[in-house]
């Protein structure tokens, strides 16, 4: 909490208390039984965590990107997978709040901020992951409706959520032909693939989302035709900070677990904490965690202030934090020895849940491309 205001320390405390009491005791069960803990998330929404950076007039908390990062880091110490879904949900609500008209904001945002309804972000397709501008899902204009056809892959919450923010092609090839539509569950022609079996992130379902002649009112389009790719990328800048913040929480929890294990576990007649090599590794883990945290918070401030370098700082923070935090969690598992590989010990779940953060919201290879392009254009 170094450098935070008293108000931010209070947000952090509330989120940490919630993570400790409402999430951590159930984390292993949610993972093992693949439970989507909707009621727990609705309790979190009562604390204002369903629309953290959404404007208050539609039920949001109206907090800053830095406040949001602090909250997601704290919640993630209790269950990284559940917090990561909440971060995606928050991104969707922000998109509707920011790019929607008054009617759209008032229709969708209040029930999403309370998490009475849940949202999913639909960008990735089976044939276009990192190359999002080549997406093929099409929306053909027909009077005052669009007819939507195509499919999306790896959609968090898919099938269990109520609102789908969909990037689709309304025009020619490339990014300028993409628009953003909001689809509601129950729309004829909307269906879902099988629930994917994943290494981690098991407290949130992942499915393909399929559109077969879905009729969507033009009134459900966010922004103008052709603005979809810009909306998607602006959303992802915040999403990268959010997912990096979830990585920080997992790493923080793993450092504490390693610290405790080194103190309790004895080998060769003395606690592991007396081993200089392990002491140095623990020091390195804590140092890398603090470095990653500072990078994420710096990028969050830049995004909040609308700075010109915000997008590249978000990419740097996502790249650095997700790589470093995975390494921290993995080292914590190693410090547990054979116990770290048992599902009775939480450290292995943090390793499994955090691994995907290096892939989603733009792979870390794409983050390198963004940073390099920025440097070479300078």
C-alpha cells in the first residue's frame, strides 16, 4: 500500500477482507468442481466491484484505473480465476458506459454493475486470435436490424452470461470495417459450444459463442459503424492493466505461501528459511513483485490521465507483470518441493490460473510487437 492515498488503502482493505473471507476458503472447490460463483460475485458487486470504473449515474463506482488495479490485485489473492472474470465483466460494462448512448447506458449498465446480469467480451475467433483485425463474424444491415453470422472462441463466461459485447464485420476488410454490437442471451440463433476443459481458470466457464442469423437491432450498436476495432483496443488497454493486476495478486499470495512454508518446513535438521539460497530467491521474488506492481500502477495512472504513451505503457506493464508474476508463482511452487505439486496446497492453483495471463488480452508476443513498433516509430 506504499504511496496510496488513505481512500485507496481503504478500498484495498475492503477487497482484501472480501478475498480472505468470501473467496480464499472456496477457491479450491470452485476449481475442482468448476463452479462459477455467481452469488459470491454479486456480493462483491454490493461493495461496488461490478462496475468499478463505470460512471455513478448508471450504478458504477466511478473510481480511477489505479483504484481498479488495487482492487483487482487484492481480490486476486483470494481467487485469481474468479477475479479475472470480474475484470472482463468490468471491461464490458465500461465499453457500454463509455461508447453507448444514454438509452443503451441506462438499459444495460445498472443490472451489470450489480452483477444481476453478467457480461462476456467476444473478440477472438477460431481463425483470428492475435490478428483481431481479420475477424470474419459478419453483421449484414437489413433495415433497422443487423443479421449476425459467425463464431467466437475462448469466450470467458460464454453460455452462462447474459450480455455479449461482440466485435463483427459490417464493412470491408481490415480494422475500419469492424463494428461493436451488444447481444442479449436468448436472442434466436445465439448458441454455445461445449464447455472447454482448461488447465486453470476453472471457476469461470469458457465456450465458443455461435451466431446463426441472429437478428440484432441497430439500436444495440455501440458507437458508429466502423468504430468497433477502436472500441475493442481501448477496452483492451484497460483489460491489460486489469489482468496484470490479477497476476500481481496471485504472485503476492504465492510469496506469502512460500514465506510460510520456508519457516515451517525442516530439512537437514533446520528450517528451510535458514538456507541462504532460498532466502535469496525469496528476496528476488519480493523484489520482482514490487517492480511489477510499480509498472502496473504507473500504466494505470497514464491510462487514467489519457496520456499519449498510455497504450504502450499498458502493453509494457502487461508483458512484464504477467511474465514476472508467473515466474514468482512457479518459484513458490518449487520452494514447496513435492508438496507444491499437490492440489491440497494452494500454490499450484495460482500457477495454473496465472499461466493464461501471458496469452489473453493480447499475447505477450503481441505486447513486444506494440512496444517495438512504438520505439521504432519514435
